[in-house]
């Protein structure tokens, strides 16, 4: 029993480290990097969950995973929205620029 607990310890520590970095990057508005860290941390927590027998610990892990997944999804949506807006802006500004030239001529 102690052996399986030790087997989970490195994964738990790694997950905590990666997710701590995700939160730091998130607070610095470095969303692409934060998203990668959230995804990696969630994967690590899922591995820990698979090896955990204690129901209380499993419940706590599920809550943490859910919280981090929600944040990762929000970041992903935000980044997709930014990407779409970036595609639209050059077209609008180019058209505006061309229209402005014709108005001045």
C-alpha cells in the first residue's frame, strides 16, 4: 500500500508544479503558455486520479480537475476569439485605408 502511495507522489508533485506555473502565467496574461501548462497539469492530475483508491481524495481531485479544465476552456475560447478578431482587423483596416486614399484623390 505504501508503495502505490509513493508511486503517486512524483505525479502529484509534478502536477502541482505545472499547475502553479499555469496560474502564474495566467495572472501575467500569458494565455497561450498558461493553456499548455493547464493541459499538462490536468493530464498529470488525471493520472493521479486513476491511481487513487481513497474516495475523498478522488472527489477532491475531480473538483480540482474540473476547476482547471473550466479555466483552460475559458482561455482557449478567449484565444480563439482573439485569433478571429486578428483575422478581421487587417481586412477592415486595409479597406479603410484604401477608401481613405480614394476619398483624398
